[in-house]
C-alpha cells in the first residue's frame, strides 16, 4: 500500500492526501477497499477538517477536491456514522 499521511495537521494537507488517494484509485494503484479505509480513517481522525457541521463535507474540501473526487468520497462514506466534534 502506498504511504499516506494518516493524521493531517491542516485542511490543505488533508485535501492534498485525498486528491492523491483518489487519483491513485482512478489509476488503479490502490483498491476500492484501500481507498474506503483511508477515507474512513481520515473521517475518524480529522473529521473536524473533513466535515462542516453535522455530516456535510467542508466547503473548502468540496471546492478543492472537485466534483468527481467528491462523488468518490461520498460513495466511500456511505454508512459512515460521523462523530460529534466540538
């Protein structure tokens, strides 16, 4: 498996890792199970950066990732129960 930052310190780093992971998935360097586990791990560890409010994705993430990557992320987050972040 390709190395990704599991605990990004900023939204900018998180977005870069999401973009890289989605691109690796599209180019078949990682499987759908690996992408899903990455997205879930980021949602658990960096949910305050990935989400804005209840369960909506952060507008910055949406803007910088692009429509097709966001569709992938949303498919990977199906059945994900987000934590409450304060």
